[in-house]
């Protein structure tokens, strides 16, 4: 045990299934929710806030400190390649993969950046030449410009645990390229084509992971393996047979490559975290077998994802990241309900360490700032181990 618990020590204790002074905390939040929360906490207005394509923002250190959050992250920079093509007539903006997104306004003045153009949608696989597709170059030096210096500075000048977020999704990107319906049909009707596409995407994401790990791996506590949403609200996204035959071997190859890169570049202590929403319990043991240490974000309202059962059956093998419900309690519950939800999550998952508490997805603009703050302040008090 440590006499002085820093955020980094607290996170690393949880990652090793040990109890620290309290349950450690993390935060993922979108732009308007972040602005509202800063105002609620009485923090100064922040200028030029940068949001990614999901409108997620990286919280400044004053907000992390106000809420007791123990984690910040580093990610890849931008390509040095020529500028992106101009937007399409409907406002769709194309990314490096050729996928187009368009801003969709939501009530309350916030936005979603929805996929609006899938470059391979509607084409028969026999018409698609994957060799000639303009894939992005993962070896572009712009991706790692300044990354090592940023990670070193955060590691030396703060006591926060660092999470690395480098390559993007594999399976999810295939849905962006083919369209969701087309991709699901590929899995059954054209499995060889689906497998080739997945492997090409995986090769690029592995190279991006390795570039980031080479630069910053030794400074990390957690490496996030991007997002692979494997479940719907009620069930797995595809059958276990499709998972075993097609999806899992390729994802596992990517996860094991990240582990090998971490071990090679000074990050043997770093734990691997996988993000997946939905109900995907049948896949969890396979995910563990492929070397994943941390599961995020624990959407407990889905069948099979009940907290007590996950802790009972996988708590010796997995660390749980997230868990506080963002579908009802945070956006629509009272402050008192949020406080009770937070206590329930800690009771279910916190024993003997193995829990990094946070929301079960990004905090969205419909979450009242008093509810977001209540989650963290309750955890700071109720989540004490001694």
C-alpha cells in the first residue's frame, strides 16, 4: 500500500486488482456537456475547445482536479498528407478513409457527426478492388509529431495516469465503408470479402497503434484498443459462429500486436482496454483469452451485462471501466438517484479493486451538470476503501 496516493498509483492499483485509498475515476464528455459542467463548477470559460468527430473533448486539468478524475489521455496527431477534399454539396466531409460525415443538429443546440457517405455501399464485392482502394498511410510522420514530448511532459509534470488512444476501430470502420446493412450481409453472403476487408483495416490500425506506442508507450498506464461495438441493446450484433469464424481472429490479432508492441517499447506494465457497448457477454471470455485486461464502458442495462454477474464471473480476470448509467440515471434521474446509482456501481464492482468508475458512455449535452458532478463527488466520498 502507498502512504501517498497519486492518481497514477491509484489507477495502477485498480488495474492490478488492488484497493487504493478510493475507487479511481475517469471522465469522457462531449462539447456542450463540458461547457455546461465548467460553468456549473465555477471554472473560467475555456476558449477554442477542440472536439473530435464524436464531439468528445479532452477535459482541462482544472476540471479533472475539481472532480477528482485520475486519468488523461494522449492520441495521434494529424497527417501531413495533402488537405482533405472539399465537402460534398450536402455538407458531408470526407475523412482519410473516404468516409463522409455530416453535422446533424439536435435539440438544445448540440450536434452529432453522423456518417452520411459510405464509399463502398451498394457495390457487389465482385466490383470492388481492395488493392486499388485509396487506403490511408499509417506511416505518415505527422501522426506522431510531438507525441513523445507531450506524453513525457504529462508523465513528469502531473500525477495523472495516461491512457493512449492511437489506432481506430476495425469492425466498425468496415460498417462505415460498406454501410451497416451491407456489412452485415457481407458477413453471411461474402465472408471471404469481409475477412479480406477486415484484415486490411486491421493492418492499418496495427501500424497506427505501433507508431503511437513506440513514441509514448512507456509513459502509459492504459492503452485503449479503440471501439468495437459488439452488441446491441438486447443481444450480440452477430452470432457466436460468425464471431469465432470471422471477427474474433482478426480483432485478436490486433490486440495481441498491441501487447507485443507495448512489451517491446517499454510498456510491459500497461494494461489493454477494449471499448464495446451493448450486450456481448458470450464474447467476454474470448476477449480475455486474447489479452484484454480492461472492459469499457459496462452498459449494465443490457441483458447479461448486470454488474454483480460480471464481477462474480470475470472479476478476477478483468478490470471494469465506466458503469454509471448514461441512458436513464445521468440524463433523466434526480441528483439523489445519481448518487444511489454511483453507490450501487461501487458496491457491485469495487471490492478488491478492479474498478475505474465513470459514465457508461460519453456524458452528453442532455446530462444536467449537477448530475455529472454528483456522480464524481459521491464516488470521492463513498468510494473510499479505508
